[in-house]
C-alpha cells in the first residue's frame, strides 16, 4: 500500500485497513486536536498529528510493523541494558525510515 495522504481522512482510511486497533486512539486524539485548533484558531494542533502518518508508514510494511511490535514487546521485558540499547537503536532506525516515507523530519511532529 502506498503512503496515504497526510490528512486526517487519508490517515484514518489507511489505518482502518492496516491497523484497525488504533482507530479509537486516533479518533480520540483527532477530536482533541480539532477542539484545540478551533479554540486556538490555529492549525498547529493538527500539524502535531504527524505521528499518525509515521504509524501508517510503519504499518504499510507488514514485516516492518511486525518487527517494530516485536521490539516494543522485548523492550518492555528486558532488564539487560545492552539489549535495551540495541532494541532502542533498531526502533529508532525503523521510526526514522517511516518518518522519511511520511515526509516528516524525525522529531518534528512525530511524537
């Protein structure tokens, strides 16, 4: 699946296919961002929505998504510092790749 449009509608449609379990969180965060945008009369809250473009970029590649989820589970369990560092480094590489595919500079709206 190609990278979806980085609009709330495009991202929601992609996530509905790729990771439907994320939709309740997506919908909740979207509602909060919209309310903040209206209250602030600013698009800034919606620009912070970039994390969902990164999520979609990860999920567009099933093997990469599975690896990320495996690493996240291992990170939650490990007590070995060197293993935790290796896991964090690999997660970082996956997220950096997804950011590039989503057109988001790492650390800029993907938090």
